[in-house]
């Protein structure tokens, strides 16, 4: 197949690109390198083309395409809060360009949506039928509402333009290439532990997340790309739920660090709990995660040990609840 991966120089996109190339697909990566990193796509490989472009502009790519994986967006809270309008227009205008491109090429398109469409969920665990609890004027809305609009637009192109569309809702994912300065919980804690600096726990650390290792997530993405006609939405994530405090304890144990814990205010609208119901992914894609959190975090630590040049993000960049 010939596949366009938007956001292909980012954390998830570059792992997806590696996996598609490894199975013999040709991949065109489109990325503006705003949060992506060309180094993620090394070495150059036959079948890999990199286009440095903004997904909000018309996609002028020649030749046939079988599928588009649309991942282009800032994805970590500090990143999307730093550039709120860019995040919204990337989700809105960028997704429109991708859908029009897929319509022209008669290609299947898979939208990388997010567990953030559930906001601070009142239903637990989250099934795809839950409509969510999002504050449309809160700071996280720039990401959450962009993705919700992207889901609606994708659905409309599927319904009214005959485009073969699919939506996956990706829950917290971690692994090598998650930038230490990206600000997310796993990369922050590992960077802090390796530097023997305090691990920054926002709030009381009882809020929960469910962490999926990147290789598992990529397997799910590829299953969705291959599942022609499957529209979703389908949750992709690891149903093993952990408190933020227990993630910190695990990172300390696996790094052997003697860092202490530092308690900081919780960011505004930070979801209290999050866990995917993945029944649909199992039924429709025959997918479930295989990597234990201990193994996955161990591999991520090994990678970050060789790559922790940059400092973790401090929460001062995040609006904090008063
Ligand atoms: N978090 C934390 N310390 C950090 C980074 C994050 O306590 O240094 C918390 C954050 O408040 C949230 C959870 O960890 O409750 C996951 O945050 P992340 O930014 O990784 O992703 P989110 O699920 O919020 O999009």
C-alpha cells in the first residue's frame, strides 16, 4: 500500500511509519516539524518520503494513495496550551484538508482521535457510546473540541461524500521518542528521576490514567487502517488503570532513583480518572495490548537514559486550578 501519515515525524507517527515500512508499505510523511522531529525518521529508507508542510494547507501530493493515517496535531497538554489557536485550526482545517485529499484519492482515512473527547468522564470505564464531559471554554478545549469537531467532520465525509473513514480514540500512550521536554507524565517522571530531581506530582496524585505502550498502540492503528469499511469510533488503550502517584513510584523503582516527590497544584480541568473499555477493539480489530507497564516503562527508561539532554516541562506552563 501507499500510505500518507500526517504527523509522521512525531512520537506515534514515526513508530507507525517504521511499522508500515517494515511490512513493505510505501509511506509519505507529512509534518510541519512543530512538535515532530526529523531525527525520528532516521535512517532514510527506500519507500519513505518526507514532506515538510502544514496540514492546514491544500495537500498537493501526486500519485495514488490507498490510505491516510491522520495524526498531525500537538498532543501534550503543555504543547497544545502553548498554541491554542494553532491546535484548534490544525484539528479543524487540517482534518478538512486530509478528508478532501482522501476523497480525491479514493483512499481510506483513519483519524487519530483521543480519549480527551470524553473530557472529565462521568462514565467509567469509558465506552465509545459515552458522549463525554468537556468544558468548551476551559483551557483543554482547544485540543478536546478540535478532536471532537474532527470526529464530526470525519463522520460527515463518511456519510455524505462516500469516503471510507475510520476513527480511533487513543488513550495515554508512552514509549521511546516521547520527548523528555514534552511534558507528559511518563516522560516527565523518567527525566526527573534520571536527573535525581523531584518528581512533580500535580494534585494529590490520586487521579488515574491507563498507559499503553507505543508498539501495542501502533498494532491497533495498523489493524484499523487495514479494516476497510470499519468506521469506529474504537478506543485504543491499555485498560490497566494506575494512579499518578503509583506511576511515580514505579518510575522510582525501575530507575533506582532517589528523587523525592514534589506536590504541585492540579492543572485546570485535569480529568480525575480515565480507563478505556476495549471490548470493541477486541471484537472488531482482534486487538488488545500485550506489553506490561513494567516492561514498557523499563524500555522507555532505557531509551531516555541515552536521550535526556533536555529538561522536563515544569507545570508553570500549564494553567493551574485556583
Ligand atoms: N502529571 C503529573 N506530573 C507531571 C505531568 C503530568 O502529575 O509532571 C499528571 C497530570 O496532571 C495528569 C496525568 O499526570 O493527571 C497525565 O498527564 P499527561 O500530561 O501525561 O496527559 P493527559 O492525560 O493529562 O493528557
